[in-house]
C-alpha cells in the first residue's frame, strides 16, 4: 500500500493546516473556488512559494485565459513571500492561453503531460480551470478532457490545484467537482464600511477538517487566516474549587458574596454615562494589586483617551503596563471578531493573563453580520477563558433601564446564558441624577439583589 497516500501537503499557513487537520492529501486533486477578489489566487501562490525549495522537485503554475503569467507575476511581487530567485528554478510559470485559444481545451492534456516529463513537478496549479468551460464545445467534451487529464495525473505523484471563479451552483453541476479530493471555497461579505472575507472546506477525502466559516484577511504577507473558534473539550468533573477574585471596586465585593469567582464571566450593562468603562477599567487595574496580569480590550476610547481615564483613577499608563497591564485597542470601524480572537488568545498565552476586560460586546454585535455566529464565538471564547482560570468582564450598552418589572429591556438576554454574573448600572432622575448599581444575576453565589447607589471619585467607583 502506497504510504504517500496518507501524507499531507502543508499549505504553508499554520492556521490553515489546523483547519485541514495537517494539510491537503498528497497526490490529490483539489479545487480552490471563489468569486474574483476573494483571495483564492493569493492562497495558491503563497502555498507555492512555501514549497519552492532548491532541494526538492519544482512547482508548475499554469495560467489559462483569465490572466497571463506576466500579469500574475507583476502583482505577485507586492507580497513578501515572493522570491524572484525561485522563478524558473523552483517555480515555473507558464502561460498556455494562446494554445487553448487556438486548439481548444484538447491542448491542455498534452501540455501537462509534456510538463510532467520535462519538469517533474511536485505541485501543479492551473489558474483558471473554470475558464476552460468557455472554450469547451460541449459538456461531453469537457468530461472527456477531464477524464484524460485525471488519468495522466494519477499515474504521476503530484498534487494538483484547480483554481477557478466557481459558484456554489457550479459545484453541484460541473464534472471536476466529482473527481476532486478536496474543495476549498473563498467568500466575501460586504458590510457598510468594509468587506469581510471567509473560507470554508467543502470536501476533503480521507481526512477530518474543521467545518464552518473561517475568517481571513489579505495582507502584504499573503493571507492571514483565523480558524473558527470551537468550544473546548471539557473532562467531566464535579470537584470545583471556590476562589474569589477581588473586583477592586469599594463596596462591590460585598454585593457579590466576597468577590467574583475565579474563571467566571461578568456582564456590566447600562446606558451611556452610567460608568461601565470606569467600572471595567478599575477591575483591570486591580489585578496589579493581586499579582495578576490584566488585558483590556477596547473598541471605543483610543489609547490617548484611555490614558486620561487611567490617570483620573490615580494610575500612570506606562507604570501599569510595566507591571503587567496589557491594552489591545481596535477601532470599531475595522473590527473583525475573527482577528480579535486570535490576538486575544495570543496575548493571554504569551503574557499569562488572568483578568480580561472586553469593552464592549455591543461593538462586537454591531460589527458582525451574523448574530448567530457572534453568539457561538462568544460562548466558545468564554469557555476557553474559564478553563484557563481567566476572570472576564464585558460591558454592554443599553438604552434606558436594563430591567423593568423583572423584564429585560436591553436585549441582553441573548448573552445572559453564557455569563455567570449580570450587573446593571443606572442613571438616576432629577434633581441629583444619582447613579445606582444592582447585581441581577450571580451564579453559584448568594448575592445582594437590592439597588445600591454609587459615586465616581478620583479613586474610581465607590458603592454605598
């Protein structure tokens, strides 16, 4: 039995290999599909140059009718993975558009056969394979050419990638999808201020893979990929250690039974001006008093604005950063939940973070085009943080009072099941506009549900 059948071809991207459970099967035929501008050609070229080594068989990149090889190389030079020294030695670009235009799709098979014997490529990319359908005189001719091509390829140990501007309807009707061992789809979703790119694996023979939509972004280094976050595996255990974490907010720990439980999640909800950022920032800053590193993820106040808030609470930004306070700021205009999750987990792992603040999940909600996907992401993220013993606090902006007659008026119910504690901040009425705080929910804690007044002083929030 050929052991090569069980080998994997790495994509050159660690996150993509994670999605594919190691990479594409060696000596397979794969389709990379997507509409123009989704990133499929960049993905293929990035993979090509990853495998372009002097001590291995070369790679053959064939361009058909979409773009000539010269144009492909011109735009390719803008990416950092491009290496001019590998062109003509480790990577061979050949344009067969002229032969196809003159002789039709029948010119492809002898061209590939000749290349296999002369170059002996480890990988063959044909871009665009979909364009061949425009030259085929009939569906039957396309099927015969495809049969002849796959027969030639199967007799030679090479991994093939057919790149094309395929639609989902094409995947159900065109013959190449029936013979493909792997199918990778690239998509783009247009929002009001930006586009979001995704990819998903539709098929991968003989291998498990991570299903669903995975975020991706085109950068100068090629394609950055963010695997979909999944709920961590939890071993069944009923031995839970009870450890309280001080919030650092005077008077609040008494309301929640002596402090927040280690690894718990708290939502602090309230209207604009109620004190949510001050509350969450005070919780993060208190970490330094307990030898706990904190990460403050912020989408509203830029670093300069946040530095003023920190100074108001009697701290210096540079000093607290030296003591373990980490700040991650992303403009809400450019917010993409996939990339934020990757950065967040990277910092938690690298810095041994034990307190995380997300200010606010309202920005997450507004930036996401798929609310169900957002819910699943947040749930999985909080499960990961809980297992790591990270105590998390998230803010949520409401309009008006969070609770009226026991009913949720702030649309927070979709997040309530994934949190351990819900704290409501409110603005009082005239003439004094006294702020108030109430713990609506505290899982596994005997808590005070009464409304308490609080003040914001130079030392932060003080609950009376």
